[in-house]
């Protein structure tokens, strides 16, 4: 049998119910694992072993009392990206400006996990304020890819993806503004889903690009993704963009076949810049879907070329406005010995923010300024509408769309740090779903000859996460992409 820390959420949930082990034992096993591998992976910003064990003991009591009817996540040790507000941990966004910030409330998703009896292990590392694709922009420390410690885990939810891949948590939550759940999931060989915009309440998620941000699960398999999604979805009136739509039982979409499902292959995504091994993995994935009875259909998303530019206008504009609140006046870092309030604002921000965050604030402020607003920001919003229409048109012909998640497997640390544009281009396949609002999932598709994971992405129309789970689960069973992790 697998060791306790290696179990999936659903395996652990049945073990707990069958009395094979307690949540305390399971949590201890994961904490031991963290102690062993964390010096090399550095997935976490904060872990609180005592608190986790106390939560585990409470979960054990609840499991004893409620038995089979206890929620699926009861007693399951999970990790949270450090931009989700928690009352019992600081919430830093991996930024020096929020280093000691302790929120007075829990994020909606954190409340949900607590209510389900989950064990919260700690907060995971990320690119500062979720800006980046490698977790190298963390203002605290970098995180390593568990498959190859010299490589990046992806970003910005790199800590969450690395923790799940390295068995330092059974599952985790991340946030995705332009790919930050799906890309690190792909690069770490795990499953990551960005739900439809509005599916999960953003209450208590520290805002980056408010019209793009979504919270979602990072797990070791598709069934676990459904379980976590079940727990966090649904309307919440504290987030006015949270959608008042019904939440289906996401697990009911598992174990169904994909016969007759029409899957679109957008020609623009298979044009240039794709690593040869990623291209081969995509060929194999197409074959796998065909052998499962899906019908592959060529589609076109003609405005794909403009997606990166559009995203970096919209996201930076929103970020410049969202990050205006960090000025030292109310919380977070405050520069010392300043002469007046303007000096305090500017020195606090200069000292507290890292280079990438400053770059984005400057870009965003520029595109929103009088004289440039129409030429950049307004134009970007128009292109965003065109991108959305591309998808609507494609979904008239197909049920879902298949693409790679990332143009390359995990790159080496430092490889793209001097060239922001190069880094931005690694988001090419993931940002359109955020611009359009639709859901997307990344599933392990292959392992490269260097032993690095490669992910595929499936996208679906709004609120069709169930369809994604159905296709992803069928693929997972067919492709059996199991590989051993780098020795840790
Ligand atoms: N990598 C993208 C960026 O740097 C996406 C980040 C995210 O989804 N949070 O903005």
C-alpha cells in the first residue's frame, strides 16, 4: 500500500471511514514528509504543525460521530496559497509589504474548508501578488520543482502545485488570473482547474486582476479535483460577481465515457513556439481521446494572437488599482522615519514591492492614464470581447477544446528572469480562458525524455466544469500517466 502521505484525497477519505488510520496519523505522516523534503522544495511560507494536529483530532471526533455522512474533506490535510485570507496564519502574498499581515477574517473558501472539517496545514509560496509564472518573483524565497530541483515549479501557485506533487499536502487551493493554477499543475505533474469566473467566491482572495481572478483546486487526480471543487463552489453574496447558479454534484461526472463528445483543436494553438516533446504529447493525447470515442474537430480562435497583449493591459490596469491600497497607512509594512505622508507612501511602496510588481503597477497606471486610456485599456477591452466571441463561436461546433497547458515543460531557475516578455509568453495557452471567463483544467498528459511532466488543457463553455471533469477523468484512466517523482 502507498504510504499515508502519498494517498489521494478520495483514498484517504475511504481509509479514514474504514478506520484504517486516523486523521491525526494521516496529518502526522504529511507533517513528517514536510519536515523531510521541505528544505529542498520550499513549497510553504508557513506551516503550523500543532494547529494542524489539533484540527485533525477534531476531525477524528467528527468522523466518529458522523461516520459515512461526514463531509468528504473531513480530516484531509490541505494547503492554501498565501493570497487567501486566513485568521490563524499571516497572509503575505509572498510580499514584503504584507509580511506580518494577519487578516481579521477568513476567505469564503477557507470558511468552506473549515466547515467541511479539512485540516489546514499552512500557506504556500507564490509569485508576489500572483504576478509571475515561475514563483521566482516571491519576495520571500523561491520554490523548487519536485521533479527536478534545479527547475521552477511554475507559477504563480508554484508552492501549492509543488506541495501536492511532493506529497506535502493531499491537495491545495490556488488562484488563477492568467494560468496560475493550470500552468504550475502542468509543470509539477498534477491536476489543476480554473473554474468559471463567478463559480467560486473571491471573498477574501487578495485581488490582483479582479475581472480575471478565480480560486480553484490543485490535486493529484481528477476525482480529487471534483471533491475540492464541490466544497468551494457556490454563490456567496459577499462577492458581487459570484454567480447565483446551481452547483451540480461534480463527482457525478466521473466514470462516464466521452463517446460522441466533440473536442475542438484550435489551429492557432498549434502554430509555433511549442516544444517538440509537448507537440508529441499533444499528438498522443488526441489519439487517446479518439480511441475513447471522442470526435476531434478543427476549430479556429482567430484572436489568439492578441491574447497575451490584451491580458497584460487588462491585468496590469486592474492590478495598479487594486494595489493602490498598500501604502503603509492601514496595514502591512510602513517605512520608518519618513518626512511627510507622501514620503511615507512612496518609501513604503518602494521598500515593500518587488521589481515585477512595480513593473506591473507602472504599466497599469500608464494604460489607465488620460490620453492613453482609449488607445490601450479601452482597446484591450474590445479585443477581450472578440476573444470571448471566438470561444462562443467555437462552442457552437464543439463541446470542449483541447490544447497544451504550457508551451514547454518546467524551465530552469533563472532562465527567464532577465526577460519579462519571454516569461509572459509562457502564459500563451492559459490566459484566453481568463479573458473569456470560461473554465479550464490541466491534466498530466506525458512525461518528457528528461523526466519532466507535460500537461494538457481542456476548456469548456461557462459553468460546464462537469464536462471538463468527465473528459479529464476519461483521459486520466486511458493515458495512465503515472511516473515516479524525483527522489526526494
Ligand atoms: N503568469 C501570469 C501573470 O504573470 C498569470 C498569473 C496568474 O494567473 N496569477 O500575470
